[in-house]
C-alpha cells in the first residue's frame, strides 16, 4: 500500500506540526527556484543576508510565515558543497520536504503518537543541523517523519525509544548557525522507508530521480493540510 493513500485516509486524525495556523492570512508560499530574482542574485553563503532576503520576501506579502518546497528544484543549495555534485553526475537540488520559515524558538509538535527513532546533529554547512526522526504506525504500517534545523537545547534532551503523545512539543525551530547555518525554518519530511538511515535521510535529491524519491517521500501536505501548498 502506498503511504500517500494511507495518509489520505487518516487526514482527520493528524495534529499540527507547529502551533501556528498554516492556513492563515499571514502565511505565504515562498519560491526558492531560479525563477525568483531575489534568490538568483542573493549572496546565499552569508546566512544573515540570506535571512534578510527571506524576511523581505515575507514582508512583500504581508506575511510572517513562509511555506513551500516539496519537489521544488531549488538554486539555494548551490551555497553549500554538501549537495555536490562531487563524483555524482548532477548536483542535488530537488527538495523532498516542506519548509516552514518562521521564528526560531517556535515549538515543534508530534502530529501523531510517535517513538523517537533516531537523532543526529548533522552539522555540515547547509545541512540539517540538529535532526529528529520519529516513527509512527497506522493500520500496522510503519513510517517516519523527519524534522530538521532544530535547536540543540531541546534536541539534547531526547532519547531514541522515547514515546511522544500526539500534540506533544519535543523540539523547537533552531537559530543559525546551530541549525545547519540557515535562516530559521523547519524542514518537515515524510519517509516510507529509512533504508538503513539513522538520524539523517536525504532531504534533497537529484532532479533526474524525482519519481523514485517522490515514492519514498510522499507530499508532507497530506499531513500539514495547508491551503498554500
């Protein structure tokens, strides 16, 4: 059974991932592709300057929260050698989760009952920073949710195997540079099979492999249910 079909059947059961209204009037969709001239010309390696660009994009839309990114082919990963190409035939630029750009310190909530599967501080420049992977079960099917760019303070208190109730706050959105050196945001991703990964999982893929990765990582908006996506 495809995970996306399972999630569709249970949409009424999901709690929020953040204590904010992702359907509200102060939310807007942000574009991080080459089609956005603000991004194409920005100095993205300077995280403070990058943060100002994000804030300017929000201000133009009279918004305080930005959202978007699933299967978006982004230019922003050029800021970090972490995304290649290296020895690979092409660089990774296809985003596999949804990003919610909002204030550091915002609590992160478990959308379903969960067990902490694994943790890691992926501290390369442009990586996830403090990361949590939660394990969930629906109709006997195990799947995972990943939360990247967190604050170390709450992250340090978590333990693998720890049980979380639906709606329980277990982390907060991290500030830079500890969040992987990004403007503050939450990376939220759904994963059907971790394929042996622990505390980390690709959040950006090669564009030529979109069909493969979309099957492994279904649309997070099946759970977030934001009208902006």
